[in-house]
C-alpha cells in the first residue's frame, strides 16, 4: 500500500499513477470537504477526470486520518510550500505532516518528501521530526527527497515519461526510493543526497525564471526603442546552437516559478551569500504587471481614451493555458491595478468561473467584448480565436504574442 499526503495538483495525480501501477493507495488531506468529494468520485483537478475516480473501486480512498497510513509501505509528502507575506519559506504544512507521521511511523517504511523546498529541508527539518518516533532514519525507516515535476495541462509530459530525480539520506534509502518510483516512471535519476535533489528542482525553475526575466526586461527596452521584440526572438531562434527560446509575458504564475527562487535566496543568506542574479530576476518578473498596465493606459491614450472609466476586458485569468489554476497569476495583479485606476474591468476565462478574491465572475465572451474599449490578452487559452478578436475589437493589447499575424494599428503587442 502507498500513502500520499496532500491531494492537490501534485498528490492526486501521483496517487492515481500508483493505482494504475497496481498499488492500493490512501490519500490523506486536511481538507475534509476535499476528502469527501474524492471518495464520492468528484475530482477538483482538470488533469484528473471525475470518471477516472469513479472506476477505481477500493484501490483508492481518501482520508483525513494519518492513522490510515500505518499500513503503508511508502508515504509520499506532497503538501504546499508557499511563501509567507515577507516572501520567506513557509514549511508549516511540511512540519505538520512530519509530526503527524511520527506518531504512526513503523519500521521498514519509506518516507519521501516531494514538496519543493530549500536544500537541507529533508535532513534538517523532516529527519528530526520523524525521529521523534523513536526510530532512526537509514536504519529503522528510509527517507528520501524526490522533487515533483508536474506540468499541469500538458499532454506531452506526464509522470511516466518525465525523468524522476531521487536523493536518499543513505544509499539504502536511495535504492528503496528508486525502486518505488521505477514502478511508475520510465527513468529514475539517482543523485548523491537529498540536498542535491532539492537544489536540482530549484535550479530547474530558477533557470526559467532568470531567462524569462531577461526577455521581459528586453521587452520593456524594445518597447522604448520602437523595436518588435517578437521579430527579434523569431530571428534569434533560427540559430541552431547556443540559444534557447523564451517569450516575454505579463509575469510568472503558478506554484513554482514565482516561489522557488525565493526559497534558495532565503537559504543562501544562512551561508553569508546574496544571490543577486536570482533576486534581480524575481524583481523584474514581479514588475511586469505594472509595465503591462502602463502599456494598456498608453494604448488607450493613443486612441484618444482615458483609462479611467474605460471598459477593459481581460482574456485569461489562469496562470497558464489550459488550466484553472490562478495561483500567483499575473492576471490578478493586472486586474487589481486596472481597477485601482478606475477602469471598468471584466474578465473571461472558460477554465476559471470566478475570482473569489476579487469579487468577479467570468463574463461570457460575447457579452464581455460588447462595448469594450480595450481587450487585453493575458493568458492565451486555445478555446479562443484571438486573431478574429483582433480583427473586430477597437483595441487589443496582446501580452502573449498570439496575434503576430495580424497587421493592424488597433493591435498593440508587449
């Protein structure tokens, strides 16, 4: 039996992958409503159809009780690791899970942390809490770190074909974790320690963060210089070596890119090191919604209209195409900034029916576009014909480059 702690975007798909591999799985979550819904066959994640849950029978069940994990051979921790208001790591849910597991932990079990965190968390935080059980990691139970690599909404990269990185506390711990993940992954990559595995996940996301920041900063500069950055990127991308394409946008969203770099920069300070490059990238990306709102205001002004009182339609509220996840989505900041400037803002997103935190509901597309002064493409979902909208709307501000084939003075691109 496999136990999975946390039935979110990472934990639920992981649990079902083990079920498909022939295991019986118990998923633990502190949200009683979520647990009840899962047991009733109702999924809250787009990548997991409810129909899939209803056909699992007794091979999968969810619970709020950690006691139900006592019989598991392996327990995988997949709880959120957000940032605090001061942009510092919040390991509250990891700590709570470790303390609860220490009560039910038994000899021979494998515990793996999958939640993204800073190097040293598994050894310095998780290990001592689990050893409050009276047992020793590496001798009485196995402990490892294996970072999640979920790409929500992607049909190309799945749990099966995405290589899995594993770092065990000891060689035996690593071997045990590797054996487990080989049942659901085509390739498992062993590294020497939990710290190496923890840092590998941060490097992956910091790499993207830094390069996105670079191209976003160039977008601001190219705008001032009157150069079409999309044309520049297309030209640079023809080089068959030494260049990797990154496109500009309104900012970064999701549960990884806006968060993970701060985990490493916070940890680095304990070693008297300031990762200026990483922090600068974070600052650049955090400023992009402000630049985008300024772009909207300037485009309206050029059309002879003030931002105040203008009807501005936001297309896309999710942080990426094809998902309903709005965590850290730049659309939220853009909507807030436009509203503060007294624009009349509405949004349309087929995946996000409402934004509770902003008191808004998704407006049907035809209704949203009717009488619009400006249409802002923030997230480019595949369900919308953006070229058609660009040909009909009086003003389109394209922050994603999806209208590049349209030649019109009414279309403004980032």
